[in-house]
C-alpha cells in the first residue's frame, strides 16, 4: 500500500481528535424554562384594572423573567398617580407563579375661581383640574372665562400618553375713531368708554365688533 500523503494524514488525525476537542460536539441541552405566570392579582386600586394590565410588561402565561417585577414597578410609578406600588411574586398551586400588585391610588377635583379687575370692570372665570375621576388614569383641566371683551372655554385631557385640547372663544372689542384722526381698537377689561372723552381725546365715532374661534388638537 502506498504511503498516505501528509495532507491526508492531517485530515484523518483531525477526524480522530475532533470529538475530544469538542469541534464536532453537539450543543448543550437548553436550560429549563422560566416559571410561568399563572395569575396576576391587583389590589388597592381605584384605576380600572384593564388600564393597569396594559401597563404591565407581562400577562398570564408569560415567563417570569428576572427583571419582570422591577420593570412592572417602574411602569406603574411612571403613571405618576400612586402613593404606593409593590410588586411581588409567590408560588402558585399549579407550580407556576402568582404576581401580586399592591397599589394605593385615588382621585382629586380642584376648582379654582379667578377674577381680574381693571378701572372700568373685570373678567372672571373658573378653572377645574381633576385626575382619575373616571378610573381611566386620566387628567383633565377645564376652564371658562367671561368679561366685556368676550368669553372663552377650553378643555385639556390626557390619557395613557394621548393628549386632546379643544377651545372655543367669542371676542368682542370696541373700535374708536377720535376727532383728531387717531384710531384705536380696544379689547380687554371694562366698559366701552364714553364717546365724549376717550383715552386720547374726544371720540368721533365708535362701534363694537365680535368674532368667534375654535381650535382642536390631539
């Protein structure tokens, strides 16, 4: 038999030594899977449980990862409406995990009357601020003002990262032409000035103008 070539001898040696060196070794068996979440229990909440579950990074049937409880606490604190957030886990009867979310939340409604006055009159209104009134983790601000220059009302609402703003306004102002040819448009506080004497002298003529406006953004 002819002698094997050096290249062939090297290849045969590689085949013989490869198993012991681990070159062609089979991959290691996967580690056992993480514990599955069998049940999530939420207590102490006024906020709707559906809203809270949407904030959690897991649900029933998911694997309970090593950082899952910490991520859940962070997500709930980021809602900025709880006095207490505790997230823990324990063994469930079926062999999985039970996650307990203990919260302390609430709601508020704050009315704030506002009045501004001038030499001839004033303007008044009301601002109402509220949070979690409808158990949806929402925040609301409603305002309404009225005075000689017109009236306005607005609504601002925020819920789960979505924002809505709407406003309506009716304005009214007095335009005056003075006897010396000067012109002014006054909108603001107070009653229309006496046409016999305005801020800049006798008024030749004046009239009231009004306009409406609305805005909506989301």
